[in-house]
C-alpha cells in the first residue's frame, strides 16, 4: 500500500538531504534561510539529513533518523531522492 502521499518504499540506502536548517530538538531556529531561485543553499549552515544511510548502525535505519551536515559537505552515504507520483 502507498503512504499518504501515494508513494511506495521511498526510504533506504542513503541519508537524504532536507532543506530544513538543523537545530537540536527543543531549540528554535534562528531564522529560516531558504534556497535562492536556483535551489542553491546560500550559506554554510548545517542542514537536516533523514532516513539513515548504509554503513550506519541499525538505529539509524528508520525514517525518523536525523543527522546534520553543512550544506556544502559531501559524503558517500548522503544524497537526495526524486519522487514522482504517477
């Protein structure tokens, strides 16, 4: 069965980038800094990664898993997922 967005089995294999700026739970975000019109993040703030990647402990292999990385940093276990509802 699809989830409430109509997609099937989207999690897995990589931490997925989110546009949200990372803050510890319970802390307020200083200000929301979005991408510019091209989609590029304009600062080196820490951004949220979700969903756990291969090579991580089992506790990270769930959709609620949350980590952070600077927007310009690269890692083999991070990526983004393009989802298209048909």
